[in-house]
């Protein structure tokens, strides 16, 4: 029990690492601002599926700020994912063995590191790439190709991280000896002894809370994120209103920014 007793159990990276997005945003703005003089009078801002440019926008400082805004929204999304990793991480005192504790902590350390690296790389490439395309230092087709490559690398990285965790035996659900009871809305405590998952199992292991076997829906569980049934990650509690507010925000935000940029 050395790792647990000494407080050295591995865990996810601190959310403070996400502050690295701030200098990245500054670099994006600097690239656009310093090269504003190179920006053509009419800037290509859209390309159709055949590779033909079909939309132009007059030169303005709005086009310098637009990539910064889109990158900022992407950064916020990645910070939210990092927060999800931290929120899903259970404390070490629930782990029954040092081996389970270490593999459990390493799982979250690996994914938080991936989220940080992937988020910084993708958001920076997106912002700087847009600035370079708008200022004429590269063409919009090359930018589109670059973002496709970034997306494919991110997917490959996620798969590689999942395989690494599986191969090393790092598990998202620890071997627990005690699980907190979750109070229902009326203040009562659910009878976990009647749960098909067992008398000491957490709610997310109960089949009745999984709609279609893939969507976790439990209004009485205050947790927003829970381990996924596949055992390789986590998912959200679809019964929590906060998760739908977040999902709507990350969809509406980028659309509103693009509309604002094209309207001005």
C-alpha cells in the first residue's frame, strides 16, 4: 500500500496545464496581426467539395480575430474534456489494492496527457493555419488538407492511447471496496442490494440505467461523467441538464462565430 499511503498514486495531469492555450492564442493573433498587410482585398473564406473557392470576404481585422475566436472555442472544449477526465477520477481511498490503484491512476494520466497534447496541437494548427490562409501566406486548399491530416493524427492518437491502456492493463474502473450511496431526488438512498449489479456496485454498473445498452440515464446519480461500459473510457450521464447545455454550447458557439465573421 506504499503508493496509496504516501499519496503517490498516479493521477491525471492538473487542469493548470491547460493554461498553455493562452500563449497559443497569442501566437495565432500575432501571426494574423503582423501579416495583416499581406492580406488581399478579398479573402477566400470557403472552398466547396470540388476544391473550388466559392466565397470571398472583404479584408478586415475581423478576419484576424475570427481564427482566434474559433481556436478559443476549441480550447474551451478541450479544457472541458480535461475537466471530464478529472471529474471521472475517483479518490485513492476507494481502491482495494496498490496494483489496482496504480493501473487506475495511470489510465487517467495517459488520457489527460493525450487530451493536453492533442488539444494544444489541433487548436494551434487550426488557428495559425486559418491566419496563414487569410493573409495569403498559404492557400485555403493547403489549409484544408492540413486540418484533415491533423484530424486523422488525432484519431490515430486516441486509438493508440486506448490500445496502450488496454495492453498495459490500465483500467478506468478500480477494484473498490466501498461505494458512496447516491441520494435520490426525494432525499432517500437507493437500495443497492436490489441492484442486479450487486450490493456494493455503483449505479453505472446497473443495466437498468443504460438505454439501449449505450446511453447512461440516471437522474438520481449526481455524477456527470461515468466510466463507459466498453471499459476503455467514459461517457456522460444524459439525465443531467448541464451536459446538454455544454453540448449545445459547443455546437452553437462555432456556428455563431462563423456567421459573425461572414456577416461582417
